[in-house]
């Protein structure tokens, strides 16, 4: 399943009235109650909702980043996982820009430099050492030191304590600053041991990766075990609402000139019947028997828009995009 948060556009407020708004409020209560990551909020788990917030944050949704930071200040699994997601946003990889990384770090720095007894106490800082890591890490490829002195002093103070987490001992800060390599090492160490699954290239690699991840079963990645037709039927049967929402939104945003002779529903129906061809503009043109010439860029653009929408409604946290191909970690 995919979190309702996934349906929010990065340009919209996560606090707007809607189905997702209830989930956002419940996340905060769940964090305060120290709920587990597998606790259900609606049809999805807390972890699925947090992953959706992470994906929105990767698109520079300021409110999503701030909500993750607020959740990171709590206790229990939700706070710990939120901290790990923020660390990933600081790493400038997998589509995360320097702008987003700087936003994350600046927000964590503010929690320390502007802390008060009613917001972030010394006790909170001492019990959340990853907050110090987030606030004091040099961002990848950054050559200058712009860490506030207040943050550095807080790091030095914690470093002087006898009791520190092992990740801190293994990656000691230098003069109150962690380097980017230390952050990478800490994040990788916190990741559960996973393996990368190579997915068959049959035009359905995105959906094969989704099914492999969702079912935790590698058979979906292999065309010899699950045919292209079976993957198409599985997706149409179990993810119809996600398909409809993605394609509807994509066609609202862009429709190539040669397809304007068809109705919206005719185009959507044809695309859903030929999911294995929509990964490229040439494939979409083939669906409609269009001879591609000067229109190829328009068809490529439609394919890109459709897959952007897929990313908005499917949980792609564990997917690995390599060019036009998708593999998956499980």
C-alpha cells in the first residue's frame, strides 16, 4: 500500500484539509505515545507514512522536512527512524540536492542555537545525539565551515561525556564538526542488511520492483518466474486507484498533439492495457499507432510525466533508478 501522504503535491501544504491531514496529526500523537513503526494509521503503517514524508522532503517540501524534525525530537522508534531519514536527506544522494541538505541542517541548527526550556532543553539535546550530528555535519563537497559556534560547543560538550553511542565513538567529530564521510558511515551502519535485486528489463521493471518490495518476494523481479502479462494483471487488479490517479494527473498536465483526437478515458484505458510500453515515448506512440518523427520529444515528455506521478503515489523508498531502469533493495 502507499501512504495517503504520497498523493500530496510538493507545492501544497501537508496541513491542508484532506485525508492526509488526519494522518499528519495522528503521526504526532503516535510519536508522543511511542508507537512502533508497524503501528497502523489508516490502511498503512507509521513507517510507510514516514517514508512518504521522506519522499516529499526530497522534493523540497519545507513542511515535510519540518515535520520530520519535530518527530525526530520525540522518543521511541518513530523518533529514531525520523532521525535516520533526516540523515539521508543530508547526504546529497538519490536525488537530494544541496539546497535540501542545507535546509535540513539549518533547521536542526536552529533547534540548538535557539533552544529554550519550552522547546529544546539541554536534556533533549543530550538524549538526541543525532540532532547534534545533523546540525554539525559538513555537507558533501562543501569546502567551507559554516557550522555555528553554539552548535560546535554543544558537540564538544557531548563528546566529553563518558557515555556515548557506538556510532559516535566510531566517527568522532573534529573540533565540533562531523565530516560527510562520517555521516555516510553512520547511515550505512544503521541500515538493515539488504540485498540489491536485479529486475528483468521488459518494460515493467518499475512495477516488478514495486511488487518485489511490497511482497518481499524476488520472483516478481524475474520474467522467467512471473510473466509480463501477469505483472500487468497484478498491478491493474491491486493498484487501480494509483494507476488512475497517476495517469489522470499526467494527462491533465500534458497531452501530445497526436493524441488530442482521443478522449481522456480512451487514452487512459489504452495506457493501462499496455503498461509495458509506457516507459518510453516510442512505446506510447506504438500504443496509438503513431509514426514517431518530430513528435518523439512530446511522447518522451508524456512518459516522464507519467512516471513522475507514479513516484508520487507508489512507495519508491527501496527502488533504485539507474537510467531508465529500476532495481530494488529488499
